């Protein structure tokens, strides 16, 4: 979980991804109060 001080920074991270961290793809999305990690699934992905 990440907290941004500025909304513009948050939007840049969410819109600008996916990101590569140590050669691993990281997809970021807005937080949802209903999120439950055991039930989480990828519904779409960008392939390039």
C-alpha cells in the first residue's frame, strides 16, 4: 500500500504503468474497500 502526498503523483503512477521493478511487472490500481487478496484475480492485462 502506498500513500501519495499529491494526487498528480498518484495519477502518474496509475496511468503510467505497468512498471518494471527488478525485472518483475508491477500493475497498480486504485484501492477498493472490497478488495480481498485471496479472491483477487487479473481480469485484463496489456501485452507488448
